[in-house]
C-alpha cells in the first residue's frame, strides 16, 4: 500500500511540476553544447494559405475577417479560405461580400476535420495556417510562424494561445489564464529540447506538402494533424510571438464542457498515435509526448484519487508523522478548491482559490472525458462553448 502510494504521488508530482523542472534543467544543459538557431530576417517569405473553419459565428465573424485582412503579410503571397459547413445563422452571408476571401459552405454539418478535408484541394500555397474563428491574431503572427521553416527539419509551427483575463477574474478566467501561461513555458522548453507535442487549433501552421488527412471522427484534429507530422520525423516548432487571443469560457460549466471534449480526444489520440509513443522511432519525442500529454490524459487524474485514499488508510494504520503531514497538505489543497467553488457560486472573485479549483475541474474533466469516449458518447462535431 505504501509503495503504491509513493508511485502514485511521484507520477502526479512529475506530471504537473516535475516534468517542467526536468525540462528546464535539460535545456540549460543543452545550451552549453548547442547554439540556438538564428533566423534570417531577409529571406524570401513563403506563400501562405489561412484556413478558418467557422460554425455559427455570425456575432464575431466580421471582427475575425477584419483581423485576418490586417495581418502583416504580402497580399500577393496569402490565400484566405473560410469554411462554414453546417452554419445555420448569417455567418456565410457576412463573409460573401469580402472578395479577398474564398468562402466554402455546405448545409450539412459533418465536423471540423471533414470541413478541412473538403478545403484542402483549394490550397495553393507552401504553408497552411489554421486558426479558429473566435480568436484574434497579432499582426506579425504569420511572419513569426513562417520564419521557423528556414529549418528544413521543421514540419509544423504552433503559435501561442493567450487568454484575456480581467483584473477581477472568475474561476474560468483565472484558472484558464494561469494554465495557458504555464503551458506556454512548457511548449517553449519542449521545442528548445527537441519538439512540441501537438498544437492548439487557435493558431498553428504546417508545410502543405506534409499534410496527412486524419480520421474524420478525430475529436482534437489540430493535435492529430501536428502529431502525424511529428511521427514522420519532423519537428513541431513553437513561436510565442505569434499568438491568438481569446476570452475565457463564460463560466466553469462552459469550460468543463470544453475540457471533457478535449479529454475524450486526448484518449482517442493516445490510442491512435502509436508511433509517437514508441521510443524505438524517436526516443526524445516519446519522452516528451508521454510526459507532457499521455500521463495527463490517462492515469494521473485517477492517481490523484488513489494517492488521497491510500494516504488516509496509511495514516489510520501507522499514524506516522510524515503521512499525516502529506494528508493535511492534500486536505488543505482540496479545501481551497472547495472554497473556490463556493466563491464562484457566490460571484466572489478571489484568484488564489480559483487555481486549485480549476486544477480539480481539469482533472475531473479528464476522468469524465475518458468515460465519455469509452462509452462512445463523444461526437467529432465541435460543441461550441460560450465565451465571455
């Protein structure tokens, strides 16, 4: 029982904190022997196609169009395609007047991946940039992404996701904002060590010639598209100066809905990306992939529960001081989480309580997502979450 407790606790701490520390130490060591790549700012920019899959985004689509058209990139080297399949509101009608944009629309809603597959024959350029309809890019985003393709080993480049957090943020804003800041550090260090292990649909790009269609029922298609390129031996770069900004989920309920879907997709992708999990192909990639993704999406949330329950049993049987301290620390953490839940329900905004609350919500979402996927109750069609 004690052995299982320590193994569980080690994996939990390693997943959420230890991997970050280890990654930081490894890149410090790498910097002693390997110089960072210096990019040539005078090189000829590649041609780019921007793909935006939009579903019922009439309220925000004109702002997205304005943001896209204002990007700092040569107009003769950029192609813009919006796919609005299944939209039943005015989204397609609001795009039609813009002659700079190729609009693709079908009434049937078959999911984001099916829409992307339908658009691929229209792509004419070297680099494809994927971005969501409800996110806004900084003007230099495309130039910052494509500079990494000077390295022939780079097959995809992920941008940074930034959450706009108010000063008096609620649980969904504070928690999501903190999570993505931490994730950004991990992604920077992942890339510096070797490669990122996925990409977020808010903003990422790939070499068009490396695009490989993924299964139409893929739940997190952006992650799958990028990882299939990594499985070919290419690097997924990361660029923090190319960023997509969006507001947080409207509330924790909406954020939970989104996280459960992603968790279901995480298990699905783990089962399908067999080459990425096999160290005999690309051992460093496998180390990063399992440490950063697989543990979070599979065993770690269950180990949190196991560690807590075993800690109670060990204290009851042995009464040892060390285990009492560990149990008190866990109880305190979950008490702070409950306080975060209570304060959110009363609309009292105290950020310090929202971080542990968000952490618990996130891990609950993984467990719920796993059972949803195994129960075959998760559709590939995007479940739109309300945003602030």
